[in-house]
């Protein structure tokens, strides 16, 4: 019979009570006071006396840190922390703008306006200079000057996340909103 606890992913698995393998642990009691380093047997007795669980909070510390508290309450707090972190996390998309060597000034202005909108929304902008045929073999300074034409038209403050580099389709650079 397979123990269900060991079938869980490593992130979720938390050792409690008799599952703790260390011979000594630094114990924090239910009120948050540090009781110091105790042998595992003494720590388990203190937890049983309070009718709570001994939970290994930090297994990689020397000695491991264990807390005396209700395991259900611990799981609830962990889920709550995960939800808060998930809510704070922002997804930043990379938006593409593609130009060619012969793209006219008006079209470049429209693409720069679109890049401004993306940057205001907080997205990263990848500007690709699409090269076809003989254009792939033109000199780097000329190609970078073509990319700079668009950069001069972008009104939003930005920083260059990745400078211009060769990609299979031509030349590309990534911009992001300047941090304050």
C-alpha cells in the first residue's frame, strides 16, 4: 500500500510530529516564543501537552525549525499566503512590433504610438526589424540606425531590456517601461 503523503509533490509535503527526522529541533511555541534547541522527544511531548502538532517549518536550517501549532491552521495560513502571492503577481506580456527597412515615416509613427500604449499598460515591447533577401547582409550600423528611427518616435519613458541582436528574421530589441 502506497502512503498518500509520499505521492504528493515535494512542495506540498510538510513533516509533522513523528515524520520529523532530525534529532534536535529549534522549537517555537504556539504563542510565537522561541524555546531554543530541544531533542525531538521533548519537543513532541510539549506539543502533545498542548494538544497541538509539531510542524517542521524550515527543514533546511541547522537545526531544523519546528513550530507547535494546529496543522489545519498551518495549512490554512499557507494557502492564504499563496493566494496573496498569486494576486500580487502580474503577468507581463511581450508585445511584438515588426518593421522593415523601407517602412515609411507615417507607418513608423503609428507603430511607435502602439508601442507607447503597450508600455503604458506595463508590457514589454519587442521591436523586430524584419530583413529579407539581401537586406540580411547589410552592415550592423545601418540596421541599428533603422531601429533607432522607431525609438526616437516613442514618447513613453522606456529602458532597453535587451539591446539589438541578431535573430533568425533580422534584428530585434526588447523595451520595458522605465522603473521609477
